[in-house]
C-alpha cells in the first residue's frame, strides 16, 4: 500500500532519562484530546487506564508478561524514561472499504526496568487515536534475556461496569463459525476477539488485536467482576509463545465509538499494521467469482471422483462460459485434485496439490478460461495437514502459476492443525503467514478459509484478500439447526467484520434445499443482493448454481456491484437489528447503498447528504416485493428508479428478513 504522505508530522520527541514523576503516572491524549491513556506504576506493578471525555472506559488494568522458567516482567518495575511522539500521515489502500486512510496518533513509549531480578528492560508503547487506542510490549536485545517462552500476559481490560457484549466462545466451536451471543459481560466462557461491548451512555468498545505476526491469538476471559483478562491460545506443549529478543507483541486494540457505525469505519487495526511489503501491487485485483461449490454443499456434486464429481472438464467449461457471459472475473473450482476421499476431514489426511483427477484436464480448462477472459480460482484444501501443505507449497503455487491461476482459496477443515495445534496458536499463525508470503512471491492472491482471526495483515500483504472465520452461507446448506437466523448478518458487520473482509458467499436465488428442506437461506432475495454492499470483501462470490440465476435486475445488480470502494459510511445501524451502509465506487461517481434487517419488518428513513450537493442522481432500487418475507415468500422483489438529490430523505421499507440494494448514478 502506497503511503502518499499528505502530511507527515513527527512531533516533539522527549526522552526523560531517570524520569522522576512524583506519582509515577504518565499520559498520552488522542489528537482531538478526547481519549486519554494513563500509565502508572503502583506498588511496582504496571497499570494503564483509558478515559474518554474524562470518563473512565478502562479502569486501572495490569500490564506485563509471564514466562516459563523466568520471572515475569510487569509486577516489579520502575520507569526509566519516557518518549512522546505525534504522527500524522494519509496512506492509500491497494483495495478496501476506503481508498485513503488517515493515520494520526500520539504515542507514549514507557521504558521499564525490573527491580527484583536481573534488571531486564522492556518497553510498553501506547498509541492514542481519535477512534481508540493500541498498546504493545517490546523487549529489546540485552544481556539478560534472549530466547524465552511466554506462558501468559498480565494484560487486563477492567471495565467501569458490566456492559453487554456480543461474543463467541474460543476453543469450543470451530473456526469462529458461531452465532454471536448477546449477554451481560458475566460470560462463563473464554471468548474470541473482536469482542464488541455496549457500555450504555452512547459508548461502544471493541477489543481486538492488530499485527498478529509471530505470536498466539488473544482470547479473553472474565477474571473478576467486569475484568477481562488476556488468554493466549497455547501450543500443545502448554506454553503460549516461543520468542527471542528483539521481540514485539501484537498490538492490543480498543476501538472507542459513540455509535455502532463508528466501530465499522474505524481504521485503527489497519493503522497498527506495517505498510505493504509488496512493492508492485499491480497484479492484485479485487473481483467477483462463481464456483463449482454450492453444488457440493447441497450434495448435487461431490468433491471426490464418481458419478456426481463436480470438477470435471465439461462442468468447468460450462462455469467458465457462464462467468464470461455474465462478467464474473473468476471461477472457483474445488475437488479437482487427489485427496478428496471419504475421510478427508480426518486429521492428518494428505492432499496432493499438483495431481489433478483424470476427468479434470487443467491444461484444456486453463486455455479455455484464458480465451474467455476468465480467471480460474484455485483451491487448496489441506484438511488441516499444514506440514503436508508446506512440503508442497512452492510446487503447488508454481503449478497454479503455470496455468494462469492467480487466486487460491485455502482450507483447513480439521479440529487441530497436524492433529495437535490450534489454528489460532502461534503454530497456526506462523503457517498462515508463510502461505501468504509464499503466495505473494508467485503473485497469487489468497482467500483463506478456517483461518486464525484476521488482524489487519492485508495492509502488509495486500494479496491476503479475504478470509472466512465466520459462520457463512454454507451453513444454510447443511446445518441441522435450520441455517443462519435472519439477524446473523445484522450482527457480524459489528463483530467479526471489524477484523477484516469476510468471504461469506451470498447470492442465493433458489431458496429450496433438496437435502434438508427445513434448513435454508433465511433472507429475501433483495437482502441477498443488499449483502454485497453491506458485508465487505474484495472478492465476492455469487454462490448459487448458474442454473438458478435468472436474467433479472437483481442478478444484474450482483454482476455490476463494485468490490473496491473510495469511501464507506454507515448511515444507520443497531447491532442485531438492522444496518444501512453507503459506499462510493472507486472507479466512478456512483454510490451504492445496502440496507438489511433481522426477522422484523421495518421502515428506515435515510438522509442522502452523502451524495454530492447540486447534482441530481437516478437511484435504481432493488426492494422487497409487497408480500416478501424470508419465511413465506423470499423470492419476490421490486425494481424501480427515482430521481433524488442530497437534500432528500429516502424511506426504505424492509420485509421480515429483508433488504434493499440501491445504486445512485449522477445525471
Ligand atoms: C469449508 C469451506 O468453508 C468451504 O468453502 C469449502 O467448500 C469446504 N471447506 C471444502 O474445502
């Protein structure tokens, strides 16, 4: 990602050697002065607290690290010196929800020394932004500590009261594919981040992390009343992180918002990642795809060979034709290679990544795709056998590169990686990073399923396009609980979505489920279309079978909706009830708006002030039909045009489980 340096202002740098603050407390304020992070040492323990408009959002909470076979750092410390810095730049995203990102913060670095042992030094670095804060630990090179194992962090988040949180359990349910629970914070489980908390008094917090590069993912548990404590996903051997100096932890982040929409438009996580390591990003392209995919999830096809095999040469060519006719950029093909036996989800199952099944002529298919101007999206299901994958990684990417494949979907369906390590452990984090870096060297983009929760790594490696880590639309094919409830998609933009793009794969036009009739996509068709605007991913799938799409205005909207945006604004939203998002196309002056509701019918008035004043716009509207209802009548929709201006208010009517998609074209 190119830094365009509109302004870079490195402010006053102060080193206070042998610092002597009377109460041992230091603070840094956000550029607008509203958010303040305070650091203090009380009885030799390091603490931080966070205030907004002078009110506590985080009460004094411990900081520090615990080690195997070494004393902790944090509970017997003194401040040696501090450093302050102001920073302000605007950088450009290769792709995203907004082209330009303001990165403006004030930083406070505290240098600490332990008082009861070897006198080891370490730093805690705080950044205060206008939309929240981040902090990280740094252990520099020094004589008394080199290689070490972290067993825990002290890191706490002590809230001033018991707010209400949207959460999913860590460890118990797989791959973050859960329905969010909304309960008071007295949560009995260890939970995943991002953890979104409503504190009342117009205050929303989201606790997560940024730049998870060679460390374990952070989970949280309630260690005391309204006190969340960091829990790092362990290695199978019990320790959490293996490291050596110089060492930097990921950033611990708290987005602080006055309304739920501001959680979504925060750039805090991206700003706390490193700029792009890929210099020439011209090969990285957003786009839309179809796939030999839904058919497998609905048992029409199989991944493995046999009479119902989906990835045959003839079927692949049929999908390529459909993609070319309808302007899709790519065709995902799953189940083309050896390894899809009955037991492919059993730990340790070995896939082969350069050996196509005999009925899949990859040369013929790739030539055909190239002739039609369509890209094949490759697939590497590993069954969680990451060592087997790493052993073949270079060859696997070389093979795809040879056939013109520039995007690969990876998959890790298995309780544990290599039969023993959590996906969110340092073991998993290292593996996922290696795949992204290796893919970049072959100019291959990645769509990572069953990932570790994202933390903004796409800023550093913009070939990491999208990830799953969410209960996506495939659950509507085979889940025995009926499928995703209508409110699910009104929750995830404010929870999992804060961690980055989601490969949710909407686009259902045929709501029948021949295998499990009581399980199905629980939306209206207009909501399916609106989701392309509401839920962001630089790669978006039209997931239904080609034969289920009819040449109507709803399908036309899917074909034409962009996947890369100049700007994003959340016009209205209540977590779990509804959301209305406006996005401006990066290639034109068109605006797109997506509105969705939960199971309740509702009317929402939106102000069109995001449009350029003094222009007239034609708005093309895909709305729920008169009697539309996710349960009884999902397929009815209306299409109509209107003329509007920025001073107008538009009332959107949403059916139960419904939605509305709009395109505003300047006249
Ligand atoms: C689970 C993934 O989410 C899905 O998209 C894929 O089709 C299957 N695994 C098989 O790899």
